[in-house]
C-alpha cells in the first residue's frame, strides 16, 4: 500500500464499544489514551497484507 498511497498503517482511536469490531477486522491495540476522561483505545492495522491481497501478491 505504501507504494500506492504513501501509507503503511491505518490508525484509529476507537470507542470502547467499537474495539471488538476493529479487532474482528484485523486491528491491534496500541493502548489506552492517557486522557483519564476518555474511553478511547488507539488501534492500528498494517495495510501491506491488504495491498498484497488486492494486487495478487505482486507488491513488495
């Protein structure tokens, strides 16, 4: 994906009620945000496997 769009990872700050949704779609937790009043969890997914799947495995 980085050769196509210039990015490798997708980051989100997920509401606690949405964390399982993102995990089911391949996202991993980075950790809780330091703001004690926030219920957001930072998560990421590596886009390289997605790019390889879409391109038929021809991308590095």
